[in-house]
C-alpha cells in the first residue's frame, strides 16, 4: 500500500522544442528506471514510444510512467508541446497534482507556454520552472524569470543561479546551501561535484541568496522575526515555507540547467519531492452527486466506502484493446471488480490493472486514492468518464476541449475496407476528444475533423500504419459552425402509427443565441410530474443535444445555441421514447430556421517568431491573408508578431512565410474564436 505522503503526480509541460521529453528522459535515467539515455534526435527516447513520434521528433501522446527517487513514488506524465495536441495536455493537467514548466533559456515564454500555463491555472496546478538549454547561444536565466513575471503576473523565486552561460555554462549555485554543483560528463552527469562558491561569483550569489530570504521570510511572521533579529533561519524552515507557498500557488520556484548536456537534472528531481504537493495536499476534487443534485467535495481518502476515479486518457493497444488511464480520487479498486460508469449508467468489469512505463507495463492487484493506473476491460469508457458504484453516483467536473477547426473527406480504398475504417474512426475518436468523424448526409462522404493540419496528418498516418486501413484522404477544409441571431419559439407535434400502435408526442421549445464562446446549452423548464417517466425526458434531451451536431442549414455543428423546453404534451397511452426524440429533433430544426441562422468561421491566434530584418515581409504575409496584427514584441534575437487570421486563409502559410524569410521564421497557431463569416457559405466557393 503506497504512502500518499511519499507520492507525487507530476507532469512536464512546455512549448514545442523546449526540451520536455529530453528532461523526462534524464529524470528516468537518474531515478534508475532506464539504464541508457535515449535521444529524441536519434528516435530513441523512451517516452516518445510511438513510431510517428520517433520519426517526426515530437511528442504526440502524453506518456505516463512510474519511477522512484529516495523512497518517493513519482507518477510522471510527459505531455506534447505542439498546439495541435493541446487536448493531451489538458487531460493530463486535469489529473496532476503538480507540474514542471520547462522554459527554453533562449526563447523564454513562448506561445504554447502561455497556453499550457493558462490550462494549469484553470486546474489550479502548482508548478516549478526549469530553465533548460542554458548552454545555448543567447541563454538568459534571469530574462526567462522576468518573462514569467511580466506575462503571467507570477512571482518567480530563484533557488539556483547558473555558473556561466552559453558555451561557458558549467553548473549551478544552490542558493539555499550556498554551494556550487557541477555534473561530471564522464558518467553522463551522474556524479555531482560539490564545491565552495568561487570568489568571482560570491557577490552575485549572496545578492540572490538575500533576495530568496527576503521573499520567503517576508510571507511568514515567525521567519521574518528570526531574519530581522539577525538569527539564522535553517534550510529546513526555508524549504517548508517554499513548499507551503508553492502549493498555494503564491510563488514559482526557478531552477536551471541543460538536460541535453546532463547538467542539473538531479536538483530538479529533488525540487519535485521538496516543493510539489502529494495527493492529500491538493484541494478536494469537486463532483456533482446525480441523486442529490448538488456539488460535493471528494477528499483523497483510500479508505472511502465508494471508489471514485476519472478516466483521463484512452489509448488503443492491438493486443489488449482499450487502455483506460484512470486517476483515483477516493477509495480503492481491485482487479476483477465491477465498477459503475456514472455518465453511461452502465456496469463494467476491470479485468486487469497495470502500472505503466511509457508503452511497457506491469500488473498490480489494486489501485487506490491518489494513484494513477491503467484499467483493461472497460468497453464503454470514454475520456472524462467517472467510475464509482451505484450507491455513490458522482460526476467529476467535465474537461473542456477546444473545437476542431480543420476537416478532410476520407473514403475507403475499397468496399471491403469500409467496416474497418468505421471501426478505426470510432477507436481514434474515443482516444482523442478533439478528433471527430461524421457522414455528410448529402454526399455520403465521411468527414474527419481535427485541431490542425499536423493533427489530421498524424491521425491519417496512424490509420494506415497502426490499423492497416487503406483509405484516400482529400484536401483539408475549414470546419465551420452554425448559430442563430434571433430568439424563436416553436411547437411541434408528432403522430405516427407503427405496427398498429399509435405514437404521439408534443413539444414546445424556445431557441435563443447564447453569448459567443459559451457553447450550446439545453434547459428543461416544462415542469416534472410523476406520470412522465424519466426515459421520456432523456429522449427529449437526447433528440435536442444530438441535433446540435447535425446543424441547421448546411450540416455544420451548432455553436452558442440555447434551447429551453417550455412545454410538453404527454399522453400515457400513446407516448413513446421514439416519438418524443423524433419530435424534439423536428422542433429544434424548425425553431432554428425561424431564428435567423448564420454561418461562423474559425479565427486563429497567430504568433510568428522572426528575425528583425524580415519583420515587414512577415507582417505583409499576414495582412494579405485578411489577418489583423495586434502587437509586436521584441526579444534579444527575434521579434514576435501577434496576430489573428481566419483559418480559411491560412492554408499554405508555412511555405509562404519560409520563402520570404529565407526559412528563418517560424510560427504557431491556435484556435481563438468563431466569428460570423461575411457572405455566408456562398463566399467559400
């Protein structure tokens, strides 16, 4: 039975290419989990186990592993940095207790760093920062700290300062112990050489040591008194205060090093143990009790009567089927036990429980509150589902995923491949909540949608290589949305005789536009009586919520539509769930057509990193595509252009940007919002 005080659930998060996977690889090596360091550049990184990750040199799936350091169990998740895989980061942060934000010493806070930082704020995740790549030209530890202070309003606290920088980077000065640490390259940095601080660096070290004491003691009356009286404050007292304030998200401890050069990773692992919370130190999880219809708090208690776990990721394995990654919040689940999927209202059996190490695993007998494990045997579970039992039906808060913005048509190479393609699409959409597929009612084509061209390309390659599906894929198209601009009310009746039995239903609904970006909303306000069965109400809800996906005029998904059921006509003798569901679909369709429907197009946030001499050319590329430049940010070696542009105009932008900047500019793009498309659908053609 693991000791919760000695457990850390942490994730590594950062912008693409900041060195997350390299840092994870070093953590696994120094904790003895692997015996040889795998390099991303060689396609040999342990955490990038997927073939495509090795070929492309990027992380696509968040890989989970368990390792041990000084009697502490660390459940580590390495998350992707590319914006197209932001859902992987979102679902990892939802279940983590702490995070290590890896910053590039040259780039500082980059666009995707901002995205993951905001996600960590949403889920109230305490974090420490590791400024990586201190050996690179242009490395600036203090600049990265200032960047975090300015952009996030966070309070960075340096626990180390670097010895040298760029090609002269040698190691770190520990500001608590006031010692210099170097890492012997002869044994891949495993031997740590401790020495007194050199006289040439002593003044700077003392200055930062005083800043550290000022900041830490200033927030604690007892320590402040000792400090002001000139008495010594012990390292243990300082560490305890740093830990308390980190967990409360008042400060962000800063460390530095070079993971690629095996320099200063062990102090980072120590900082994870010293300053990030154990499962019992984070706020209780909020859940909705479906019977009591109220929010409750679930504290991390292995001895709770009912187990509560969240499925935060699903990964398909050719031999074992669906691997469901579960974070336990309360109680205990054993191998072979039945669990209740609260959202699906179905029982399922946990055939096996595994502890994962990247894509390898070991079987365990049980998993309890605070821990992360993989369940095998759950056939219905999807990302975001809560597992418990019937006596305690609680739903943990939903995860929010961004909207897919790019679609392509896909068709099987032959009729015999059709069923295989359908099955593969179901598996992939169960794995990835930002990947959707639907059949176009007019053309009969299957349309798949994702977060960007790379996302679609990765999924298409997986279909071909992993699932052996032969399919033809069309050119990317923008995913539009439909909404309404007015309020309308509509009453619908349904009467049909099937097999000699009369089926009737009557519904009155009101549709109105919701605030842009709020999402679709369903409200039942027709009153409840004992004679109306629950399944009839479920059928109405199902009919309307399914209609959100099928659109109003063009078949695109609805966005920001609020539907209120104001009255229903129920006859006990002729009512049926089928009649009410069909009636709800027709009512929604007719009401929305009355409410001045409109077409929305996705607008993207664009961040271009560009050398100063090419700024004008890069900006003109954006404005030519209908983009609006919002700001320009100067960094020591580059300029960062912040802009917004309609997604439809961004195809081929990468090639154009490279050609006008001699291949020296790069950009990242993420979804911002939907806006009304001028000219409607006609302007697309």
